C-alpha cells in the first residue's frame, strides 16, 4: 500500500511486468522476491485502491494507479460462484454495485462477499476489552458449520472465559453452529501489586506473580526477620493484622512496617510472683503489656519501682516508655519462736540448756534472750535452731524469753518459766544481826 502522496509505479522482482495495483500471485518456488516502486503523486492527483475479500474480485474503470482530480471512476464487485456481494467498506460505506466515485482524495475500498447459504444461521460475538477472531470469518453461515474462535485480550486485560452459547476458560474453542448462536468473550483487567517494606522483613503471597485479575482477593502475610516484629500495613491496606486480605480492584501499593523487638526486664524483691499479658520474650515499641503482682503467704505487695512508680497490683504499661521495673513485697509474718528446753515446770535440777528453733518466711536479723527481765545478749541461730548450754537457774521462778526479729522488723517471741525448788533447805534461826524477823531458806547442794 502506498503512503499518502505516493502511488504504485511498477512491480519488480518476480512481479516484474504484472499489472499495476493490487494483484494475486501464486507462489510456486521458495523465497519469492517482490519489489514495489512507489512514485510521488502530482498535487492534482489521487489514488483510488479497490480490494476484495474472499469470495470475489473487483473491476475498476478506468483502471489506473493514479487519477486526476475530479476524474470519475466506476468500481464493480464481481462475486465468485456460490458467493454474493454484501457491501463496500473502507473510505466508502455502501451497498451499491457498481460503486460510482470521484477522485477528490486518496481512497481505499474493500468489497465484502458472503457465501450463498441455503440454511443460514448467525453467530453474534460480544467482546469488551478484547477481540475474537473467527475462522471462517463470515456474516452468515451454513447450518452445521463449525467455527473456530480465538479470544485476544487488549493490553492490560486477561481472558477469563466464555459465556452465552459457549463455556470454558480456554481462549481457543470450536463452536458448532446448529442454529443462531451468541457468544460473549469475557475479559478482566490485570492489576499490579507493589509491595514495599519498612524495617527488616518480607511480604508473602500464595502467588509468585505481582499481577492479579480484577476482583481477585490476595492474602498478604507479613514475615519479620529475626529480632524484628510486625507493626502494621499502610498504603492501600490499612490493617494491624499480620495476615490481611486485599481486594484487587485497581493497581495497589502496600507497605509493611517492621521494627526491632525489645525485652521487658522484671525484678522481684521479697516473696511474690509477677505475671505478664501477653507473656512473651520480646515486645514491640508501644505494645501494651498488663503486669500483675501476687504476694506469697506472709507477704503483702508494697508497690512498683524502677521506671514505673505505682502502688496498684495490676498495671498496664506501654513497652518502650518502660522496659524495666521491680515488684516489691513486704514481709508481714512474725517469726515463730519455739523453746524446746527448759520447759515451764518446777524442777529440782538447777542446770539447764536453752535450746529451740525459729521459723520465718524471710531471714532473721537478731535473736536475743531475757532472763527475769534482764537482757542476756544474742543467741546464735544455725539452720533455724539455737542452743545455749550450761546455764543455772536461780531459786524460784525463772522467766526466760527468746525474741526473734526479722529483716522487715517483725518480732516474734516465746517465754518459758521454769521454777527451781531445791530438794532440801536449811532453816536458820532468827538473827537480828542478819535478818530480823524472817526465815531464810538455804539450799543444800
């Protein structure tokens, strides 16, 4: 076909000497050589090119490769046997045959023919965002004809299946025309998914492709690297769920955010326990953590210290603002003192050992004893027991008290009152020089 302002001057190569203009050539040898020489048109000349599809040919009168402006031209469509002329297409749309025209512009027309059909049926094709090629490509078909259909999407779209009188999702299919048929080729847009990361990690999808059909639901999973935690999604996906769904109704861009994890350091002072919710080894900055303190028996919660100053047993903190804290428990249980010897009995034996035990939920700071109200010093406590040997009672009641004080200041004590009564006594006569008017019992050892 010549470009505008040119006409076909002559054929060369294997077509040398052939008629100027469109022609049919039967290839009888390999590697045919065709050459077309195009010549510039004069300013008052035009080309009128007549073509024919399958089923006939065209005749032009006068036949020329160029025409003077205003020159009249007659174009006749001649159908082949068993075919009929249907219409003209191209620069002139008409059903007249022959077609009369004037050379007032460069023109190209095509004669359309159809097979003469005894039992005609129609095939209606619907295709939006794509096209369907059919073989044979006719307007009317003989009933019983098989037509091959090929669906081709336009750029940015994908074929998803047939509907109407044809089903399936293969883009090339055959259809038997046993009656009038209507077929729709369905296409959907294909959209791009761009995935970006902030921090250290990746985005996982079930498909390795980053393009998805319109309406597809994509499952995205955030996978943080070691030592990092998932924070959330942004862009075209707003979610705090680590696995989220995204509807592909357009081109999408999602950003996943990761940040470094940190540990929450806790310390227990005294007798008690700490529980955390959620209970994890590491936390995200800004993550809320509920911490509860529970005192053991004999203790009470005294408050939090460290980066948190609070007296409530259950507190909620934001990790990062606080990364370490201590739970303090106060010992409220008094030590339990037990005196094994001597016992609170009357006895004739003067000698005794002071022994016993001390039990406490903490540690004992001091252990002292009193004898008849007089401080006698400290006792040594070994593995919760004490013993002081070779002591002597005095006559009468001997009040002995052991007092234990723990490191929280709690005091526990026990008292025994052994009484020493000698087996024999000496009664002295009254001696005014010594004791006037009284009796004195003198023990005999």
